[in-house]
C-alpha cells in the first residue's frame, strides 16, 4: 500500500492544515536510469517506491519546499528518514517536533535528520525553504520517532588515490537503528571513481545480503556538471546500465554488479544510497566482482586523495529541543 500524502501551503489561521486530496495516478514502471523530473509525482521531484520500481522494499522521495511551506506524510507500511539536502526543516511526528538545522548543500557539510516510524502521520515544514530526501523501506517493526544529530554521523574515507571517496554513514547498519532501512551518502572528488571495485548484494548467503538499492545524484559545478554510472548483469538478474547522470537523476539497482560511479574532472559527485531487502538481519554484506577484486588489495599503504574529506561531522550539534505540534501553530 502506498502512503497517502497531502501538500499544504503553510498553516491555516485556525491552526488546521489545509489539505488537498492526493493524486491517484499510477506511475509508469521505473527501471535503470531515471532522469531528473521523469519520476516526479504528487508534488515530489522524485518518487520511487516498491510499486513503481517493481520490487519489495526500498523507497526514495525528494521534496522541494518554498519558505513557510509544509508537506504531510502518512508513512504507511514503511519507515522513513527525513534528510535535508539543502536548507533546514521541522519534522512533527508522534507528538514531537524535531528541528533539523540541515546544511547549505550536500557538498558543504553533514546534516542532522529525523526518523519517522511506520503507521505514523508526520508534517515536514521549512521556514526558509529547502530540498529534502525522504528515504524509506517497507518494514514490520514500529520503532520510536527519533532525532539523528550531525555530530553522530561517522565520516569514513574509503579507497586510495583515484578511487578515494568519502562516506557519510548516517543510517548505516550498526550506526543508526532502523528495522530494514540502510542509507548513506557518498562524495567523490572530480576525476575519481567510487563504488569500485564493482560489487553486488543480490543473493542471500553467509557473506552477501540481498538488498535493492537506489542511487540519487547531485553534482557540484552548475547545470553542465555530469558523471557516469555503470551497472552490469550478475547471475541474479539482468540489470544493465551505462548512463550519463546529472543532478536530480537516480539509478535503480534491483540486482547486478554496480560500479564504477565516475566523477568527471572538475565536478565533484554526490550520491545518496538507499537500500533495503528481505533478510532477517539488517546488514550490508557485499561481494566484489572477482575480475576486479584485486583492486581493493592494492590500496594497502596508499594514501587517500588529499582533497578528502570534503568536510567532517561537527563535534557537537546545536542541542535538540522538541515541542508539541500545537506550539508551532499560531
């Protein structure tokens, strides 16, 4: 069942959200490379869910709010994380309001975030306007709504030399508790390759998780900025993508070896990874393509690209305060 949402243009004078009926159009099936705006729906810049992607668990929406604008979300059978991409917002859910300070953009710093459980009604409000990712996964357990401080996000450097990248592990398995959702951010300096060696997670075993994955891209350097993404078939499926990607694009990976993600010289690349799957254990276990696995071993003793990290997590986030929803209404 897809969550029902309503978009609101602020708050009514009596404090009642001015709701409009959600659109009921069924989106066209999505696969492979999803160019920016091609999967816009119901006021979202991007809408990917199990029904539109033809899989079982992973979802991603990208929402742009004007100053003072709000969006209501019925979480349905999925858990969600609201992650600021640009700007800040308040997330009201389960009688609390989480103030997300956010960031200028994805290349300027780590962001705080809010967890919205399944079977909840939430309202996202941005006083100054901004752009926000809603990462989601179908799940069974209803966990508590929570605030995730930017200071608690582990920033990791992976690879070496031209394969160096930065990973912001804000909702990695073992970092932030969710039922099924796994989500991280990856930043790749211009001229580098990431998501390499090519790897997969499409078969359940003692050494590999079965996870559907969404890549969502933003690039530094203006509208001409571009990069490339490769996905090629594994024995578990036929996903085959070689795409030029630009800001706002997504790539859906139900199966297959994925990588490299290529940041062309002069244009830093960001992508948000959203993953979920049927496994009893929430884990990110991958298998490198044997033809290229040797590359990982070549990194030993070699330094990361000196341009990294682009930034680190703050030592301390502004103290989080929560308030009843009524206190935010006139």
